[in-house]
C-alpha cells in the first residue's frame, strides 16, 4: 500500500514538470518555429498609401473653381483637386503627373452642394473605383439665407456618416482626404473692403455671413459669430467622423486656419479662391496626403 502511494504522488510531479517544460519552449526557451520567424520578419502593408494612382473629387463650388476665371462661373480646370492649370499645380497633377491627372482623376463636385448632397456624389465617385477621394464641403451648410436655415450639426454629422458608408459599401480600401471648412468670417473681413466684391455678394453669395457687409451693429456681429461657430462645429464633426475610419485623413483644420489674403481670393467676388488660392489648397492637400503620419 505504501509503494502504491509513492507512485501516486510521483506521477503528478512528472506531469507538472513536462507541462512546465512545454510552456517554457512556447515562451521562447527553445528555437522559434520557422513559421513564427517568417511572421515576425514580414512587415504589414501600410494602411495609408502616400502615392495613390487615381483620384475622385467631391464637394462644392470651391472644388469646381467657381469664380476663379469668370464671374459666377465654374472653372474646373483650376480646381485644387483635379485641375489641369499649371499655375495651380493641382493635387491630381502633383500625385499622378499631367497625363495621369487627365486620365485618372474625376471631379464630381457641384456648385451650391451641401453635406446632404455628398452621399450621391460619393456613389458617383465610387463607380470609378478611385484610390483616393477628396472631400471639401460644408461652407454652403453655413452659407444660408439666414442663420436659422443653417444645417444642424446633427444632420451634418448624419449626412457625412452616410456619405462615408456609401463609399465603404463598395470601396472599403479607398482612401479619403477631408478638407476643413474655410473660415468664413475671415473671408468676410478680407472682402468687405472691395466695392465690386460687395456688389457681387448681394447676388446671394453666403448671405448669412456676407449680407449687409458693412453693418457692424451688435446684432450683425452676433449673426456672423453664430455662423462662424457653426463652421467650427462642422469641422469638429469632420474630424471626429474621419477619425473613426482608418483610411480617412482630416487636414487638421489647415484650410480653416489658412490666412487667405486678397491674392488668394477671386477678384470677381472676393470670397471664393482665386487661382493662387486654389494652389494653396492643393498644397495643403498634398502635404496632408503624403505625410508619413496623419495630422494629430
């Protein structure tokens, strides 16, 4: 009986030693398996491609080059995103070259478009299967006939989320560059000294901000401040929604923060970007897209 008892006590000790020995090998005590060595040696492909091979642009009048060449007219050849004008040196030209930009870039932006129009534009862009989609939209959501008519922040967010979901439903790997909404109050401040520009503003360009341009009463100031605050809130939405998509890059408010001067504004309406302004937008986009890391 005593011998049987010693064997019973010895067996668990042997099993335990064997288990511990196996655990030690798995933890690195022995040479790694060839498969493990190969897995460690293989580097994962980067999520963000800094040199996409095709581009589709969506958005509003800024991406259409509105008022950059003639009054109240689109001029897509000077678009910051897909234009061919050598003075602008568009994003497409910088990334794809002149020939590549002509063959593999498409502009689906529409003058007057708001965020609610973005899902449809995204669906059109997705048909092309681009490597990159550029987004610049939101100014028209704040540029309404009155402050009360501005797009709500909740609707702005929902429409932007729907637009990204529309793209992702068919193109899960396509990259997205999102430009911030420009500082509309700064544009008012720069343009209000020009008599011709103010006359063009009266035709209906951003009335919530530009209406009664010379009115400096407290009520007018409060109105402009409310529009400006809504733009800040829109940019917060763009940043937050984009951050949830690993293949989306927001510009870190670079467009909003850019100090547009008279040289960068259309000399037809002193509000939309001129050729020079379009070139600055192209530069901001190129810098954001080709950076090793996204803007913090």
